[in-house]
């Protein structure tokens, strides 16, 4: 069995990233536009916003 990797961000840090993504979605008008702007898929943006998935370090760098 492969050991589980430590998540790159705490729950509080992921909550902050979700707030930034939500603001971007409000400003740009859609999750799809956010996804294109930061180079990920819309389902990835949706999964992060819903809390089903945490953000990666790469994504955090792109929205910084």
C-alpha cells in the first residue's frame, strides 16, 4: 500500500484559496473563464470551490 501524501495546504489555507477563486469567478463571470485564466479545467475549479479537492501548489502560484 502506498502511504498517503501530506496535503500541501491546511484546511484554512484551502478556504482562503476557495475565497480567491470565488472572487475571480464573480469578477470574470464564470468558473470556465477562471479555469482558462489559470490553466486548469473547469471541473478542477468546481471541485476546489466545493471543497471536494484541495488546491495544488501550482494552482496557488498561478492565482497569487
